C-alpha cells in the first residue's frame, strides 16, 4: 500500500536498523549509490514480482511471497536469519526489502531482532520505529496494529485476532 501523499520511489533511502542490517522499500533497493555508500552487499527481497535490479553488483536471495493475510513467513525465518548473518559476517550489509518495506520485510527484520537479541515484539518494533523515517512509521504502525499485537496506547493489553501474532511465530 502506498500512502497517497508519496510514492515508493520517494522512499529510496535504506534505513539502518543495526550494524549491517537495513530495511526498506523497492525504492531503497533501486538506490545503487546509497546502497554502495552503506556497504550493502546482499539483498533479501521478500516479495513476488520484484526481480533483482542489480544482479551483477549484489548477492540476492528472493522469497517469492505474496502480501496477503494468509502468507505464513515462519517457514522462511531460519533461511532469512542465516542469510542476514552471512552478509554481516562477510563484512557487508543486507537490505531486507519488500514493495513498501512495512509488512513482509518488516516481519523478517522484527523476527530477526527478536531471535538474535531476545527482544519482545514490542521492543523490536520500538527499535525499528526509532530508526525509520516518520512517514515510513505510518505504514509500519498500520502493519503493527493490524497483525494482532498491542492496542494503540495500551502497552499491556493484547488484541486477539484471527491472524497469528508475530510473537507466536518466532521460535527462539
């Protein structure tokens, strides 16, 4: 989903979540100069119909998954976590991106932070939110509020929905 006031190509700066880990949209994945400046060497595309833009310049892993409520990313967590670690231990960085960078790719990054740093979903979400541009956070907030997590303004209460919560999907 693209906010009517800006387009995905306007969101062209990869957001550094931690050393060697970046989150972004397809616009960020097209920003060759910025990717090189940030020492991004690997791309993890979490979307269907987004072929690698620079296959001769980056190492790619593509998960052909749709942006649907029924998409279960759990089956990909370990391979994604290993790919992120591979990029980081090789001395480079990885951009995890989907089309908007706010649901599929954010799910991978949040679950990675939860597993690697033993963060709660709330802690991981707040960490990512601190690092992202304000307008990117609008979309991330929408995703967070729709995936059966914390009610707005009420940190201690859990809203139950028919979707499995991300916290229930990440096996530590």
